[in-house]
């Protein structure tokens, strides 16, 4: 079974977060996604420190589907440089990981 990943991105509205999540799940690039927010983000951007309200999207996928998911998020996102970070799933229940792999397989 291919290793599982949790992929994170952020955006500036709940509606945009849902579109990113739904698009990835519909395309079978992620088995599921959770949206959390609002959160406060503090970051460097164009020689200034910015603070903004954002929504986090946590997408569950496999290592095999990561490149396609990253491409999808980059294309669908309206940020110039969107956050797309993948974290390995170190352990998980066998049933959940099998479901994740099945839902993200190319059909």
C-alpha cells in the first residue's frame, strides 16, 4: 500500500476553502478534506510582516497522488504562492488507510 499523506493549504475564505476541498475530492486527488478556521496567520510577504484571517484545508491522500494534488491546488488557488505542505501519516488504522487508497486510485 502506498504511504498516506496529509496535505495542508490555506485560503482567505470559507467558500474558497470548500471549493479547494471539494475539487480535490471530486477529482479523487484526496479521499477527504477537513476545513478549519478561521485561524490567524502571521507571515513575511513582500518585505513586510502580514497578519490575516485564513481557513486551513487538510487533505488526505497518498504519496502516489501527491504530484497531481499539488498541481490541482496550485492551479485552483488564487494565491500567488499558495501553501502546499505534505506531512507523512506515520501510522493509521488499516481499514482507514485502505479506504483512503481506494478513494484516491485512478479509475
